C-alpha cells in the first residue's frame, strides 16, 4: 500500500455496512486512523446495535490498521459532538470526515412533520453539525478533507421530494463550503455512490412492483435486479479525494460505482433570452414567453 493517509485521523459515519464500511476500510488501508461510527440500525433505520461498528473495527485491526468504534446517532448535534470527542480522545484532531450514514426513510410529500425532520436531520443536518465541529480546526492546521454522500435523488429522478431536498441541500452546502474554504488547505466534496448494498436491496420490492405495473421495462428491471455493482468500486475516488493529490479539487460531485467514475455538471444558465438593459426595456409579455420559452429557452 502507498499509505498516502498515514497518521491522518478520519471519521466515517455509517461505517458498519455497505458504502460506509468499504470507505472506512479503504482509508485504513492507506494508513488513516479511523473512527467507525454506526448506530447499528437496520437499513430502514430501526433498532440499535454495536455489532456493525465493532465488526468493521475488528476487520481494520486484523489488517494491521488502527480503529475505534462509536455508536452515537449523527442525526442530532449532541451525537455528532460525542462522535468528534471520541475521535479526539482516541487519536487527536480530526483531519478527514466522510459523512455517509443514512437509511431508507419516507421522503414523500405526504410526510409528517416528524418524518420530514428525521430525513433532514439524518441526511443534511449530519453534514452541517459535523462540519461545524471539525472544519474550523482543519483550517487552523492547514489541512482537511470533508466528503459528504449524496445520491441520484439530488437530481429528482427518483421522486421522494423531501429526500431530494436533503440530497440537493448536501450538494449545495458542500459547494458553498468549498467556496469559503478556498486557499485554506481544506476541501469539501460530495460523492453519489452506486452499489448493490443492503439499502439497494431494500428498494427491490418497489422496483418489482413498478415492473409488474408496466412502469419499468423488462430490460430495465433485469438491470435493476443485477444491481449497480460491487461496493468495492466506490471507495477509490472517495479515498483519493482525501489525499494530498486532491488538494486542488473542491466543490465537486463525483459518481462512483460499477467500475465508473464521473463528475456531475455544474449549475449554469442555458439558452438565455434577453431584451438588453433592464432599465431601458419593458419586461417580457406572457404572449412573448408563449413563443420564446418553448422555442428558445427549453429548446
């Protein structure tokens, strides 16, 4: 191993299973001291157990790495504070945060207030609270890597508007943080993984229903059943973002999975129409927009 992260202290949330575990193992293989955080819930967010985090720690130690477990919920500020304190007590100041913990929760527009807050706290609040606790110290020391998980849900393609809002908020939060951190030695990025994890498997009955109702073709369903690929394809780009070689990369969204790595396009204006100086010209009329929006702006 190249040990590119030797001596770095890393927190990985949701590291008891799936993508989080794979990323924790990858950081440890590069020499990072890893705090393995996992509440030990089911993929649907039920229950609580220390077994998942303990198993990942045992695997890291068996391979010669350094790791400790933490079982706090990162869906509230107190749990995030306890997690960071655990890292500092065990290894010292935090250099790297991978905010990955998640669960399959109701993100529909008919969500109750409690369900809405649960989604937002887990998928968006977690990143804010952990960044608030760790980024200032990273800036003081001149090195830090903050990487947050998002998903295809951020682009709205899977519905679940509350979940989409939390994922889209994650992307925008990391982009805004990257702008504020420019020149400090600290970066902020996002990754959207694709892997055949237990969370993905939990979604399969819904996909099967869509296929049975004719909303998904035979070809699409066959690909869905096969899954996006082994989880081991996800960690390389995430780990690379934590290295010195990625010092100039910040504010990006990477997709990794199925043997592919790509970067999402940036937000930008397309197909602009203009009347020139807004102080010298009248606003567009609805009749003008009847023609110009379909024919030009959305063409």
